[in-house]
C-alpha cells in the first residue's frame, strides 16, 4: 500500500521517507519561481503538504496545477532529488493525509487522530497534493 | 566588505553564512519550476554558485536572468528563507568567487588558491551570481 510507483525507486522512496523537510517550488503570479520550506509526507507516488489556504504557494498551485519538491538528506554526502508533477489544493477528505504530515512534524510513532474537514477548514488548513510524475536533479543517489 | 546590504539583516546574513547547501530554483524552458541542491557562498548581497555551463539551471538563468535560493538551517527549529533576484552566468573573473564556494564545500579555513578563468573554462566551470533583491518565506527567523 505504501509501495513506490515505478518512477520512485526504493532509493528515492527512502530519500522521501527518511526526511521530512524540503523545499517546495511553484510559479508566482509574476512568472518567477517561488520557494518555501515545508514538512511533507508521502504515500505511494503522492506527496502531501499541509498549509494555510491563503498562502501564496496554495494560490500558485490553484492557478498553475504544478509544483516541485526538492528533498535533501541531512548527512554527508547529502543525497538529493527533485520530485515534480501535477499538484492540487484539497479541502475535502484531508484529515488522514494531514495527520500523516503532523505525525512527521511531531516525530511521533503514530499519526494523531485525523481531524474532520470542517475542523481543518475552521483553522484555514488545506492540503497540497503533488503526484510525482518526474524525478530530476539526482545527486549522490 | 562582507557586510550585509540593507535587505540582508544580520540574521539573514547569518542564515546564509552559517549554511552552505541550499535549493536553487529557476524556470525551465517548459515554464515549470526547476530545483536542485547546490553549494553556495555569499559576499554582501551577492550569492555565488559554481556549476557546469551545460547544466540546465545555467541555461535557464541565461534565458531568464532570475533565480531564487531557499536556505534552511540544519538544526531545529530549522530557520529558513528564500533569497531571489537578478541572476547571471559568468565565465570571466570567476576565480575568486569560485574559490569561495570551493572553500565552503571543503569546509576549509581559507579559500584555495583562485584558478584562472582559462583553467575553469577548461573543465566547463561557470559561476552563477544572484543579486539578492527580494527575501521571502521567512520561517523561524
């Protein structure tokens, strides 16, 4: 169930799963790249990021439908790769994937109990979901 | 001489100088964001990256003249920020800034002796220079 898609080799899946912070990039309304640091979680070939719906990266994704995530290991030789693909901003059925991200933020053994969509909406939380369609810029992998 | 520009507060300059790996973003020829992991060095409000002239990020910058660099500290709470601005690919008078980057890669007290432009050209090395004009996505700073 949590297996890698053919695009995600075991090594790439391990890079994604053994790190939890990465850099997400979108295209801003000015056509220039926009980057920020995010926590993420992975299931199969989908990457989840929990953010606030009014953040510019969410608006960029709503407008453009694409994002990339550059992941780098924290120990020498600092393996890294960039995962990119179709991206959406979701506000329904986001309780479980949001809990997966929260688990990683908290470094917990188990995800916290999933919140309902209404509770997450009340605090402005949305879920960015990137379907990995390309892997590039592999380094030390 | 190594002071911060008004845009780079002491805290932002410290973030740049106390880290050496970051994620650079450019816009690919398909209009989508492109990211990769790079070593960098800073002098005043300029960020230097040593790369090979045939790398896609160098071509992206030659075409678009803009890049961003997202820097994240390696310790909790993982402070981060994205620095962006006009970017050029240089091949002349690049010996000294290239040596600054090499010093950081090697974790050396002093930069290695600067190579001449001809020697660097012989191995395909160019220098990406980003002039920081915007700072965004500050987190834990």
